[in-house]
C-alpha cells in the first residue's frame, strides 16, 4: 500500500473532510494547505497527484494519535523518515487505543483470521526473533475492518 492509499483510507474511514486533515497535521505541529491535501488524495493517474512522503504520513498519524488520545505533555514525537506497515499499524493501534482482542475482532469483521501470537509479532522490535513484517494484505484488511466498524453501511472504499 502506498502512503497516499493509507491516507485516503483513513480519511474515508473516519469521514474526515479536507479541513479536518489539515487540523490533524496541525496537531502534530505541521502546517499543510488545502492544495497539498487535495493533491495527496487524488488518484495516482491524475496530473495533480503528489506522492505523500513517509515523514508526511508519520506526521499525519502522530496528529491522529493527538486527536484521538490527546496531546502528550512535553516535546512531541519526531515523525519517522522511513515508515513501514508495522509502524503504520502500531500508530493506528495507539490512536484507536486498541488491545490485541480489539484488533482480532476488527479483523473478524472482514473474515480475516490471525492468532494473538501472529498479531503480537507485528508490534515487536525489528531485531526481536519473533518480529514479523506486516504485509499490505494485513494492513488493508485492518483498515477495512475499522471502516466496517465505524461506517457499517458504507461499501464505497471496499472495492478499491
């Protein structure tokens, strides 16, 4: 999944308008404008499409954590320069304040089965012998499950 795909899916899942996306970036102490947001949300084939960098997506997800959980005291986390699916999954888990059981229930909504041990492997440090790389399919199913949980009557993004 590309960073732009993730942003589109998160925006749709939470029904964020463009101005709300701008506010989420602001919660992570970064200023973006409506033109940037619109360009990130365009389809890849569109001439106005701009690729969302890892740092920009990390900033958005940090802002989402601040929106959902409240800003923590002191210095804000520095957005990562390099993101992978495990990090995106972890940030979404933190933002939504999910425990393993909650994530497994969300994945059940899309008929995707994982064991608790398989799930915990995604949240381990990369050097850990039980660490496992989170593939696009797992992240996509998780995002779809969250969408079905929050917007049960929507099917628009299901087919993308």
